[in-house]
C-alpha cells in the first residue's frame, strides 16, 4: 500500500495528542490503515501523522471515527523522502520513566538549504571528466563536513549541489556560513580550479496544499538559490524571523522583495554576510 502524511491544526497538550494517536491505533484496522508515527508542534498547534493506507480517504476516516479531528490535508509520500527530511518513520523510543501512552513533542518544521556549484557544466568541458570529477569530489567533501557539523540531513545530492534539511534555523545559518568560509580558505591555494557555491535558505512544514512533501518550501529554496550569485547566501524572511542568535542576526542584510518564478507574490529576501568582520 502507499504511504500518506496528513496535517492537523490542533491546540492540545502532548498527552492529548498521544491519547488521540492511541485511539487511531485502536480504530485503524477497520479501515485497512496502519499508523506509523506522528510529529507534533505544540507552539504552532500542528500535528502530522504518517500512515500506510489504501488511500487518503481511509486516513481521514480513521481520524473521524476515533476522535473527530479530521486533517486539513493528506498527501501521498515517498518513505525515503520522509526519512531524508524528518529523520525517522517510526515512533521515537520512550524513556525508562515514560508511562504509556508515550507523549512526546517532535516538530516536523524544517529549514531547507539548497546549494549549487557555479559553472559545473563548463568545468567538465574545460578540465575534462576525470579532473572535473575530482573537483566535484572535493566540493562534496568540503560541504558535507560543514553540513554534518550542524546536524544537517542531506536529502538529495543533485550532482553539483545538495538539498539539506535542518531542524533549527541557527544550525542552517551556521552551516551555510561555514561552507562559504571553507571555500574561501580553499580557493586561494587552488586558483586554477576554484569552487564557488550559491546557497538558498527557506523553511516550512511537510504537508502543504500542493500535494508534495515540503513542496513549496523546497521549490522556493531552489528559486532563491538560483537567484544568488556565486559565494552568496540568500534567505527568506521566515529565516530572519526565526533566527535566535544575535551574532547571526547582525549578519543579515535586507535585499528587499523580489519576484520568484512560479510564485504569485514577491519574496522578502535577506543576504547573509559570511565574511568575518
């Protein structure tokens, strides 16, 4: 059967969400559904359930029957993408002192980072495939180190860049800054084949109304990355709003509202200054 993720708008405690999940588990067999886990963001009143089900209607029917909180959206998802973005597809392990039902808070909100290497196609033509591959391997090694240092999860390798998910805005910003600083240190000693990268940052939740996992969030991060110049970090307004570190906030430079292909409204963008003051 396919897998589905739904989205609920709900004001509740972790204990109430855990109890509702238990009701779903008690009802699921009647509709041929198997709920695997959920994510809950108490601050923003959002919950997301992951289920193995014949269709989205079956997922809605279980919720309607068990507790009445029907999801506002249900989308079919790829399990590899769920693991890539959210890091798990099963229940977190309860602690020794956690009585059933196990109540936990695990937000599905993610910060999305797109990176893109400048002139990678031209590099293959100018250097040849073998040497170009070596440069790409160096690029991958440098970027992976700075992504993993901030607990970033690589969702996809695009060939000359990465799609990455972070749980915290500050982690994503530190990673992006560290990437540009690492390349700035690398390039002077490799002037014949420097590596220049553009970076775009956005944030959102997994289930939107366009039917794709993190669909519009990922698309906008990609559009922003494409608008950046080599060696530049661009971020949406939500990245600025959610930044908690005053040292990072000092690095923001407002670009203003710019159009983004495929989006009706202009997007408020900020550049992140990565060079040390």
